[in-house]
């Protein structure tokens, strides 16, 4: 997913400008001219300058560099799907971990990813369950991380071997 | 002068059964991660942090030291066998090592990887042990001016050694500094860029950011990789230690040069093992008696660069422990861990907890000695390690990332941060924007800002006091010169290019 430098430059410069406009409203310090907004403003200016330099560079090389070179994977549905699946898995976890619990999320995400990458659903299911139990044991029982249980709360005792 | 008493206490802290078990487990983990192409030493460190979170300071840091040292060495294994560097630190001599394997000298290439890694690692550890305390003595006299310049110097070096376009390096740096400003401003208590999220008031947690940028981004890259995996050569690996003494003796000067270059480059804030390996490989070729043999499977460059990348690891801990300024991206993480453990890096740690810091130093020696037998085992088992299916490994690593990020603060918000940083890291790498400057800036950001504001308050808004103290003045001048170097280089190239175009 390689963009032309001019596109990155514009994004970076706009981001810098947004930072400056935010920092503008930060309160001023009492005795010195360097308040909480000083460093962000400076960084914003830096980003605008760097973005501008990239735009100039990208425009001069626009013949060699396309606006967006997607890479071979984007035209291969399998790989594009794999990319989205990783992101979707993480998003799914953030949205549902509190409700259905870490363990269920872990099995679902591992199964989906391994099944897609290895193309062997049964193998994926077995690995997903074994790995989820192992991770649960290691982090919850040994390292005592309070991973959410969600609706599986009543069954949490199954893993409690102490 | 260090008292023997302190060293003995430190040794006692290190030689606990618990600590030794942790180190052994970390070693196996580091060897595995290092020898898997695509999983780097920095990633091994980032993934270890959530686990070390629950340990005492000494085993926690010893685990990181061991895992990273092993990973840097293990990167040589797939380099020699598959022509894919296991970590970026081995990239400099991967072609050379693979050429040796094709000539039937895989044992020599892998053996040189182990022996020079151990030698370089021990040299770096010794340098750390002897250089850090006197530097700490000096650093006790430092005020906010010196710290400001030192952290600026760290940023400058990070930019100077970043590969590719300096503008893109600068963008990464600015982005990292900006991420560091998130949260409550320590001077006024005003909350910056938190957008109403309470979880951001304390600033971004380092672990989700690092795990996102290094691990999640790598998994995304794996998911989008079209190339078929490389196949292992079927030949059995013989005795890797045969002829190593002769090799080390024959190339004693290049290897020593690698040790010294590696330690110095490691100690330079911002530059780490990968830069050390590239530079050492280049100097090996430059000063070799038989430079024509380089690239055809000649062990000299591997020996010098193999020593350099492991000595860089020890070197990087010099500024990290003495000033709290990371020498590379691994120590950037270590500094975060030190703070979490209440072992705030800086000269005072040498006075307040000398036994802890010496235990860390001693763990370097132990880790490098462990590398000899464990490295041998890893090479013997390389066929099994390299045939672990990536399609199963990568999703499991993703799950580790998830739980690891969650475990630092026990909030799901951290997973969101990790996801965003993973996408950011993926897009940055795809577009030639290096990640290392961003991570270093994230660690250095608060140091720079706080020391700048403190200095400014002391100086009542004047700039001159930044140069009035002798060390501060010298550091300031050096920093400004390093900052101007990329610009000067660019202008010089441009003028040459103009001249060439005009002629």
C-alpha cells in the first residue's frame, strides 16, 4: 500500500496543521512563553514543513511514482481478506471481549485466522482450542491477568486448578 | 570504585533458581523468535514486557537481556540456511553466510555466528560494566541543561542513522514526539490530546504502542505476503565448532575492531545492532587483505559484523542505565520496564541500588555464556524450528499481543491503541517511513520537554545558559552539528548533482 510521496506529504501537513490548531487553544504558562502548547505547536510546524517537502518531492517524481501502488496482495482476494481478517479480529476483540469473554473471543479469532491462512478448518479448530487454553492457563493462572470472562463467568472455575 | 561486596550481592541476586529458570526460558524464547524470519529482537523484547511485568526487577531485566542477546545471534541461522535474515541485525552479512552454505561451509558460517556473538557479547558486557559507573559519576553533576542536550543528541543520532529519506525519518520522529505529548502536561496539569478519554490522561502506555508497531504490523505484513516460503537445504549440519579457534585467531584484529565499533555504535543513542553490523561489515571489507573474496562466501566479514551486532547490545545499555537515554529500540523498551520496576534509570541508581544494576550487568555475562551451549542446540534444532508453520504461529502471536497489551493496565482500551498503532506501523513501513525514530522519540519526548521547560525557568527565558556550563556547552555544540549533518550532506550531494548535470 505505497502512496505517492505527495499524498503522504499532504496527509502529514494536514495532520500538522490540525495539531497546531488544537495546540492554539491550550492555556498559556504563567511566567515563561513556553506553555503546554509550545512543543505541540513546534512539532506541528515541523510536520507541515516535512509534509511540504514530501509534496514537492512527490510531484517532481510523479511520473515514476503512481498515486497509490497497492502491492500484489491487494489484487489477490485471499491476501486482501487475510489483511482485513487480522484487523477485524482485533476489532472484534475490542467490541466483544467484555460481553462474551476473552476465552470465547480467543477461540473464534484463532480459528478464523488459522483456518484462513492454513486452509484446514479442522486443524484450525483444534489449534484454536489448545492455544486458547494454554494462553488462558499462562496469563490467568500463572500471571494473574484479570482477563474478562463475560457470559462464560459461571464456567471460569473450569480453569482454576488451584 | 566498585566494592566487591556489591558485586557479590549482585551475583547472589542473579544466581537464584527462579532467576536462572526465567533466563533459560527467555533464552529459548529469544532463540526461537530470532530464528523466525520476520520476528525481530525488538519484537521479542516487546512481547516479553507483559510477562516480566509480574516479576522482580532483576529477573525481569535479565529475561530481556537474555532474550535479546539470543535473538540477535539466532538471526544468523536462517540467514545462513535460507538467505533470509532472522532479525535486521543479521541482514548485513546474510548473503555472505548463504554463499558459504552453498560452498558447503554452513558449519563455519554458523559456528562463526555463535563464537563471535559470544565474544562480542562478552566484550560489550565488559565495556558496560567498566564504562557505566564512571560515566554515572560524571552524570551526577548533570543538570537539566545537559539532559536536554543529551536527549536532543539522541534524537539527532536516531535521525542520522535512519535508513532512507531523512524527511521521512523526521516525520517518524515528530510523530513519536507528538505521541509523547498525549496526557497531562506535568507543568500545568492541562490534558493534551486526550479527546475526553480518561485512559489517555496518564499518557500512552508504551507496551501497546510497541507491540502494535512491531508485532501487529509484522503480522499484517505476513498476512499480505505473496511469496512462497523458502525451503530448507536437506543437508545435516556437522560440528559447528570445528576450526573456530583458528578462525578467531586469524581474524583477531577484525573481530576486535567489530567489538569496539559495535560497543560504540550501540552506546550512541539511537543506533543499534543493525547499524553496527552494516558498518562493521563495510570496515571489514575496506581493511581486509583479501577484499575480493567478500561476497563469495568469506568468513571475515561475518566474524567482524557478528561480533559487532552482539557487542552493540551491551553498549546500548550504557546511555540507557546512566542517563535514561535509549541506545537503541530495545533499550527504549528496557527504560520503560526500569521505570515500571521503580529502578528509575539515571546516575542515582548506581548509588541507591548498585546491587540491582550490577545484577543486570552480570546477567549480560551469564546470557552470553549461555549462548554457547544454547546456540549450538538451536543450530542443531534449526530444521525443526524453521519448519514450524507460520500460518499457525502468527495468529497465536497475535493473541499474545492482545493479552500482553491488555495485561499492562487491564483495560481493553490498550487493545484499541495496539490496533491503531499496528495499522500506523504497517502503513509507515510500507511507505518507507522508519519506525525506530518514532519509538525513540516516544521515550525521549517527555525528557526533552521537561528538561527544556525546567531549564527555561531557571534561565528565565534566556537561551545563553544552555551553553554556559562546560559540558552542556560541548554537548550543545555537538548536538547542533549532528543535527546539521543531514542537511549538509544533502546540500553537498545536491551541489555535486548540479555540477554533474551542468557538465
